[in-house]
């Protein structure tokens, strides 16, 4: 031992210094940051350009900074109220023509953009034209192109722009005096609901001053399908909404919104809104607990962790406009170099390419799934079994529609009939896929596997997670025999579910290679029908076909919950608002001590 | 350095254009535009052609656009790197000082309680996953005691650093706050680095401590040390002036690697503490096949590695005059 060197006393002093490094004032305000609302989410936004963004994170900010023609009234997904429009057109007020093709929309006066310039009908026209003609790949433009022009894209399959698109758009969207006049090629029932979420008003003058399209025919092609970051709207905004975007800090995935004190209605109560992306749930939860966050994104699997935090309120049983999960069958599987179909033949070691085109195979699976067990055990008893492709929260939903239920006897009967009895005799083997990391979908697959395999020892199903890039590849190539996905509405209309899930040209049936001509006819008729009760009749028949054909299995009409600090007041739920129920329309929200005996928000109503 | 990026590009041979398009296609409803997206971003061009295009742009100073950072790659590096550098500086100095100090003490007091204590610290630091330690620290110091929050700074400092008059002279926020005459803000920024810094220190201290201990034990057993003691030199002088300098050579190597490892970003710590550093961005870019982002961060890591090697070589000469450069 060497004396007089670095004695333990020095070490003790060092340790003591480290331990006393932080001395803190314990006092803190009861409501943290009373003028500022902080929402912590998972998602990362894409762009602030209303003509570009097609993701909920971006759209949540956009609809607080910009304003569309209409908005949903409170929690309703049917009733609209005017926003930058003066009135909502209807047959009763004569603003919708008798043939359902012309909509006259008076524009509100006295509205200003954040830069102080007045909103004009010409700005609204420009906004809609720009939304359509921008038409970036995989973007939202088709939502208005289809109803207003009659076709979903300004470019053909080779990417060549349609030179008539501008003229068609110009004819469809005109200004007459203080009115915006929309002329549709055919009646299109959901047009007003689409305009309640999309194509909010932007300033043409601001756009042109900042290098964007000037609204003319001569220049539109240059701005068709541009690069995201080339748009002046990408990270800067100039809307008419109750909040302005102060900055988008991409380094910290943070949006800072500040109150628009010149708003055309009474300015919002909140001075500032911060929306921040934090991936780690533990961190989000701790910040909610500490009061540094006022609401957070949290899925149902972690509800038990947030429910009992002091000062945190849970608002549950909130309606949604989504179908998730849905189990899709591929009617014609591409068996070339396909790792999911085994031998590719019905020989007990694989499945042939048309395995799921047999309705008895599909019904065998339909009766083998434990719908109530899934809701009880995976969804903690929340939600109800879906009755068809149209969710409960939308008109056209038929609560009396016959549904499948777990019935292993019936499952057995159908498998015994399938392919003339060969399926039962020889058995089959294939891989069932879900997107990796999604535990509810994994559990769903395991339930199906277990129940189907229990019917016949010759039935073999492998369950495998697939990463998103790999999934895309396989999905596009129709290589997935069964896949589990969800569908979230673009706008709250039954067409936005019926078409993508049941029409032969819809997103899923096109890949599944499913086609039922009667279903197609019903969907096409329903979109043209503006009488709601007639539409409901058409959708009721569609859902009967859905049950008969079983091209997919709908499982859950889900409900969501919201976790917020109990000092949050004024929040109300509308399931169509982007990122709801955690994300919000911030205008009515404020922070105040919880009133005695009441909740801070209302989750009731149609939503 | 470019060899590393060429290797990465070669690995991309295994990913189809459809898989690489997943960076732009987030939802099944967008799949109809898949071919157009592939065409637009040139994802079907032969990979050597794609690499050549990228290299040409890099030599012009354009590292491409990072879809995950939502900004040009070069700007993303400038945005994320200073935060990581600052955290590295906060963590590295204590790691180095404590590692060498405790490692030396451990060797000098071999098999006594101090040695056992430091070995316990080393084992737990080495074995404990960083996310476990990080979350535990967060739960105690933030969740329970409300002392040390996650993130980069508080709301007030957020407004300050984004205000018009604030000058970002160095990119190191603590220093910038001091240069702007805002010591309270500097303390706020530093306070946000305490927990991630403590996590990094504890996890990384172990290795340095053990290497220093082994190296010191080896030196202390050599003849020249016995000679020095026999000559009657004080013990502290023998250790500090003679043994330690020789023991530091492997420590210098490890330290430079450690420094680079920290500079490359510590993704788990950054994720747990919501710290906007380069590690987190790099991993997200890799997960989402953000190729320009991956290449840019790889290029940065390769550059730092080369610089670290150079620094090590210089330090060897400082520590041991027997080593000549060139």
C-alpha cells in the first residue's frame, strides 16, 4: 500500500459533491403553464402544405391554422356548420341545385389571413384548384378530383399530365359575386363533408409572393406533382384559423402555435399550443404525470398505467371512424417466389393461388374466429363487434346486420365443403401476416391459427410479423394469402368505407382481386344518391353482400379513450378530427381547475 | 470514408424498389402511386448509377434530402450534431476523470474495500441496459421528485432561444446562453443534460475503469516502479509521475473510441430522455430506409472516426515521448 496518495477522504468529498449537485425550489404552480397547452404525440408530421399533407399529424396542425369551408358541429359526423363559408348549402336553402350537381357557397366576409390581408372568394377558388392540380403522388388531391372533375388524377398511368385538367377544374370551380360555385359532373353525396376537412383556404397573394403557383393555366404544369420541400407552404403558414404557426422545430419534432388575436371569432383562450412528438411512452407518461403535458397519445394497452395517475382524467368510450382490425383474404394469390403459400398447391403443404376464392374457405375462417373473445381479452371489453364495413358512427351502418360468430361446428362444415371436400382431406399450410410490432393484430392471428388448427390436424398456419417495407412489397404483388390491416376515414361518409373495402376498384379489393358486380353497382348508386334514407337502403344491401361473400372479416367497432390533465376544459370529441381523440381542435380548449362534479370535456354525442 | 458508404449502397441491392419506396408510401391508400414514386425518386435505376448520382451531389456539397428529418441532410447534421456534442462533452469529461481516478485507486488499493466497490460499480454499469437505468432515473428524479425533466430545455428557454435577439454563436446551447448573458437559461439547459449525462457516465465508466485498473496493476508490478520506491520516492509521486503515464496508453485508445461512440449518438439514451441528438435520427433513418439520411450519418461517423484516430496518435506522443510521429 502506498501512503499519502489519493486518500479515501478525497473520494468521500467527491461523492458528497456529486450527491448535492441539485438543490431545487419545490414550489410549483397548481396548473402548469396556464396559457399553454402541450400535447405529446407519437407521430411525425409531413408537411404544412394543405395540398400535400395526407397524414393525421400534419392535418391536425393544418386544421388549427387554416380553415375549410365547413366544419362538423360539435361531436356530430353528420351536421355541418359554416366556417369560411357563410352558410352550409342544402336543398332546403336552395344552395344545392335540384339535380344535385351545383353547389353555391357564399363566402364569409370580414375574415383575414394571419398576415392581415382579407380572405376573398377568389382565394377560396384558388385553394381548391391548387389542392386538385397540385396532385402529388400518393396525395389527397383525388378526394376532390373525383367528385369535381370525375377522375382521380391529373396524370395518366405513365405520369403524363392531362392538359385538359386545368380547364376542367376551372369549369368546376368558379366565383360569382361573393359566392363560390361548384359544378359537379354527377351528384356526389359526400362533397360537403370532404370540404369540411380538406382544401382549407390559403392566400393566393401570399402564395404567389412566395414563389408558388399564380393560379393560371400557363403555369399549372410546373407546379403539378412538385417536390414537397419546394412549396412555400411546406414549413410556413398563412391561414385564417384561430392559431398561427410560430415555428415547426423538426429537430425536436415540435410545433409551436400561437393565438391569432385578429381571428374573426373571439380569439382562443389559449395563448400557445405545443404539439411534440415523443416516441417513448414512459417519457410521455411521466410528463403527463408531472403536468408538463396536458394530453398524450396512449393506446389501450397502456390504459392501466395512466388511469390512476393523480390529476389525470380518462375519457373513454369515444366513437371512432375506423375499421381496425380487418382480416382480408386474397382471392388470387401470386404464388411465384412466394414464401407465404408453402408448396403453392393443395397438397397439405401449401395452398393454391385460388384457395381463398372459395367462399366455403372464407366462411370456415369467419366462423373460426372468436370475435367476443378478442374484444374481451385484447380490447379489454371495449367496443362492439362490427356488423359490416361501415362503422357505427356513420349513417349507413346497420346494427341489425347478421354477423359471424365463433361456431367451430359451422367452421368445420364449411371447410368440409370447401373445394369439393379436398381441403378437408388433404389439409393446407400457409403463412398469416401482420405488421410487426402490432400486438393486437398478432393476437388476432394467433386466435385464428389456434381455432382453425384445432379443427383438423392437417390444417397448419404459421403466423409471421412483417416489417412495413416488406409488407408493401408483398402486398403490391398480391403475395399475402391473408393480411390484417385497418382503415381510417378521410371524411365521415359511408362511401369512404364502402368503396375502399368493397368496390372492385377500391384499395383493398383491387389487390385482393375481389369483384362483385352488384356490390359495385350499389356503391356507385349510393354515391350519386343525395337522399340519405335511400342511401342507407343501398348500403344495407351492400352489407348483406359483404356478409354473404365474406371477402374480409370485420372484427371491431372500436372506441377510443383520451388521457388528459383534469385542468383541461372545453375539449369535445369528434372522431373525424385528425388525430382524435388525443389530438384536438384547440380553439375551445382552456386550462382551469376542474369544476366540481364535472368532466373537463365531453365525449358524448354521435362521435 | 466513402468506402463505407459504397458498402452500404451495395447492401441496398437486397431491397427492392418497392421496399425502398416505403419511405414515401405510408398507407395502403397511397399504394396506387407506388410506380410514380419509384420513378420520381429513381429507385429503379441501377444502384451503381444511384450511388454515382449521390456521390456527384456530395462532391458538390449536397448530401440529399432526409425524409425522416424533413430537411436536407447537411442541415439535419447541423441541427442534431451540436446537441449530441454538448451531451458528449458533459458526459465524457467525468467518464475520463472518474474512470482514470477510480481505476488508479482500485489498482493501488487492490483487494481492499475500495477496489471491491469500484468493481461493483463497473459490473453494474456494464450489465445494466441503458434504457433501464435511464427510465429508473427519470422515474425517480422527474416522476417522483420533479427535479430533472427530460428534453432539451424548458418552455421559457424554448421561447428565449427562438427569440429574435438570441445569437447562436457556437451551437452549444449552454455556452450560447452564457454568451447571451442568460445564466439561468444556461443552467436550465445543463439541468436537462444531467440525467442523460448521468446515464451515459454510469454505463460507460465501467470499461474505462477496468482498463485503467488492469493497466495500472501491470505497471505497478514492473521493476522501474520497485526501483522508484526503493529510492525513497513518495508513493503518490511514484504512481502519478511514473506508473500512470505508462498505464495511460491503452486508456487513450479506449477514450478516443469512447468519445467517438458518444459523438455518433447514443440512441437509447436520446430516446428515453427525448434528447434531440444525432443517434436517434440515425436509427430512425435506418428503420425507415431514409437512404440519404443513413448515408449522411454514416459519412459523419466515418469522418469522426478518422479524426479520433488522428487525435489518439497525437495524444500517444504527448503521453509517451518515446513515441514519435512520422
